[in-house]
C-alpha cells in the first residue's frame, strides 16, 4: 500500500516535472522565436510575419505583442516615409525648377531693366508725338464733320426735289389718264359718226334706185304718150318733168355720195390720227412710268445715302469723343511713362536683391535634396520590400501596371506603385500606371489597355488577378513575349503568368477565424458577407474561415449573403443581416468596404452588440476598433502588393533570371483591441 502511494507520488512529481519542463521549453521556444525575429529586425528585415504566441497574459505573449507593435509601427513609418519621399522628391524637383526659372527670370529682369529705361525714354517721345497726332486728327475730324453736314444738306434738298418731282409726275400721270380716256371717247364717237354716214350712203343709194325707177317710168310714160297722140300730150309733159327730176335727183345724190365719201375719208384720217395719238400717249405713259420709277429709285437711294451719312456723322461724333478720351489717356500715359522711368532704378535694385535671395533658396533646395538623399539611404537599411538591382538594360524596360482605387486598400497599393516608379526613375525604365474605374466598363477598360500595351511593345504587364475580362488579350500578350505578373489574387490557370504576389488567402481566412474566436471567447453567432466566389481569394477566405470554426461547436455561422461588391450594396446587406438575424455577434466581411459595414453597425445602434471582422488597415479602421465597432482587421501589406511585383519583374527582365517561386506570399498582420493603441497609422 505504502509502496503504491510512493509510486503514485513519484508519478505525480514526475508529471509535474515534465509539465514544468514543457512550460519552460515552450517559453524557451517562444523566447527563441522572439529573439529570431528581433535578430531579423536588427538586420533591417522588417517584412516579417507577426509572432503568434498562445495566451495573452504570460511574459512571452506580452513580449510578442510588444515586438509585433514595434515592428508594425516601424514598418508603417518606413512605408509612410517612402510615400512621403515620392511626394517630397517631386516637390523638390518642382521647387528646384521653379527656383532656377525664378533666378533666370530675375536675371532677365535685371538685364531688361536697362532696356526698359531706354524704352521708357523712347516711349515718352512716342507719347508726345502721339499727342500731336491726336490733336491734328481732331482738327481733321472737325473738317470732315463740316463737309458731311454740307453733303447732308445737299442730299436733303435732293430728297425734297425728288419728292416734288414724284408728286408732279403723279399729277401728270393722272392728266394723261384723263386725256387717254377722252381720246378713247372721241374715237368711239367718230366710229358712230362713220356708221351714220354709211347709213346716209345707203339712203342715197335707195333714192338713186328710186330715181332710176322714175326715169324708167317716165321713159315708159313717154312711150305711152306717144302712142296716145294728142290725148297723151299732157302725160308726156309730166313724163319729161319726171325724167328731168330723176336726172337731177341722180346728179344730186351723186354729189351727195361724193361728199359723203370725202367725209368718210376724212373721218378715217381723223381715226388714224386719233389712234396714232393714242399710241403716242400710251408710249408716253410707259415712258413716264419708267421716269416715275427712276424718280422713286432716286428718292429711295437718296434716303439711304442720307441715312448712311447720318450714321457716319454719328460715328464721327463717337470718334471725336474717343479722340478726346484718347488724348486724355495719352496725357495720363505720358505721366505714367515718367513714373515708369523714375521707378526703373528701384526695380533694378529689387531685382538684384531677389536674385540674391533666389540663390539662397537654391542653396536651401540643394540642402533639402541632400537631406532627402540621406533619408533614402536610411530607408535602404530597412528591407521592407524588394530592392531593384544595380543594373540597367540597354533597351528601355517598359512595365504596365493596373490597380483599382475604390477603397482604402488600393490607396496603399498606389503608394507602393508610386515608390516603385520613383526607384526606377533613374533607371532605363518606364512604369506606366492606369487606375481602373467603373464596374460596367471595367472589362473593356482592361482589354483596351492590354491591347495598347501589345501595340506599344511593353515588356511586362502587372495587374490584379481578378481582372479576368481581358484573358484573351493577356494570352495574346504572353504569346508575343510580354510577361504577365498578377497580385492581390491569382488569375485563371490558362493564363501563363510568370508570378503571383498575393497574401496566402487560406492563411488569411484562418487568421480571421482565430481573431473571431478570440473576440467571442469561443462562443457566439457569426454572419458572413462574401463576394463573387469565382474569384479564388474570396472562396479561400470563406472556406478556410468556415472550416476552422467548424471545429468549435459553440460558434455557429447563422447566415451567409453575397454582396455586389459596391459600397452601397455592402452597407445594405449589412443592415439587412443585423435586422433579420437575432443574437448576431460578428459579421465576417470577405470582400472590401469594411467602413460601410462599420457604418451599418453604427446606424443600427448595434455598437457593443455586433462587431466586424474584416481585412485591410487604415486610420478609420483603427478608430472603429478603438470604439468596439470592428473586432479585428487583417492587414494584407498593400504597399508591398503595389511595389514588389514591379521591382521583381524589373529585376527578372534585366537579369533574365527566373523567379525562385511563381507564388510570393505577402505579409499578413492582425490588429485588434489588444494592440491597436500601440500602433501608429500612416
């Protein structure tokens, strides 16, 4: 029994010793890990993963947390300084050029002051001559004005005469109308008279016929009287008288016919004369109509000329007034020219002083440039990113880069791209940067840009792997020898890119799951907002998060919704999830736009009840972590994602050496309430 107890005690003591040894070994391993990472920082290698130590109260965890904060702050400072170096360098270049231009301008001003003095003297003479010319022009204008007034008077008289002539012509035209009407009436009367005479001639012919019959009767009576003898003697006398009367009647009527014919002939001549007169009157009427039109035209033109002369007269008045003003201005200019001449000496002195100050500013700019060079040399001691090799290619290296710019993550990427451009600015290299924007035409933008890169014979194209709308164009580019590098996530397998720079999406999902587990203290309800699962990074972040938490029975994923990956839709999906999911503790955001989900939590009054686990770091995200709106945020090294692919492909092209691996993982880090207060933001 005693031996059994003794053995049990020995076993317990042995187990205790083993447990203590395990703790010491674990602490020693944690210390070794911390020391190893610290040694890397001493060597200037800042781009290392955070140290992950279990627990939060032991000395190793405190040291690891402190180490992570110091490393993160130093990394943030270096990357922010690199971004500021780009801005400061550009500002110095601009300022240097400005100072140089200012100095040259001052020298030109100093040289030009003497010329200004000479020109000012010449200007005085010219102004004096101009005053004399203005006075002479004024006198001439007065003469022109008098002449124009005389012309106006003559034209006024001409207009009056024309108007009188037009009135007389109108009266004469009316008289001509009356005469023409009278002639027409006379002609009609004569025609009627001719008709009456013709009827008289017909009566004469009738009477002649009757006399002829009387003559025949008388002749027959004479014959009968002769036959009767003495008894017919009286009848014979009557017959002779009738015969004689018939002869005289015939002779009289013949005379009357001759007179009638003469009257008819005369009447016809009168008709011809009247017709001729009528034609002449009509012709005269047409002529006077033309004359009337001519007078009217003369009158109209005279009125127009009169209007023009009035207009010219008004303009002459304006010119005369302007001449007076010009004379006054010229006098003022004369006074100003005297002042300019007197101030020229002061300008020369001021120009000399400004030139001296510009020289001092130039010296300060040079000193600032030297300081910037020192900062750049200091930054080189810290290895936060890939460094360009000290070698150039004879032929210019042309690299095309694309990025989004629709949330905070991409602004960090842009800083990395700008710094890479700066690092390669003194190399024989060109880095062309295009910011993609807009969801609807995004694919067409990328296709068009890749096609331009092919046409311009670029050496490499660097783009986020999810921009898959230009796969055919990328295949064509690769077939023509253009190297394709992706970052943020990988592209489709059929695109034979040379390398991919992206975070380990599976590791990122696990880190998010662990951060969620720590925040919930291993018990709670989680909702997931995810994006397009054809994008590999979203799928891996979601699946690894779900798989890790599946091992914890006390944490349940109660809802999953897909977002259209826009700020508005992400915000609306978060609002809906909070309102429709009771007892929701955490929202895990697989995509971007964490600030919109944080705003949804605030707007629904859910601070302290619902928190967010998301990706990317920024000042606003740090503020939300401090307020308890965001539980944890996984950093993905946006600066490195923008910078490293460019420098790496440049080194690859210049050295013609392959990448050590075709997938380069970017640094991941976690910020939560345990370390947010020790961090600085860029």
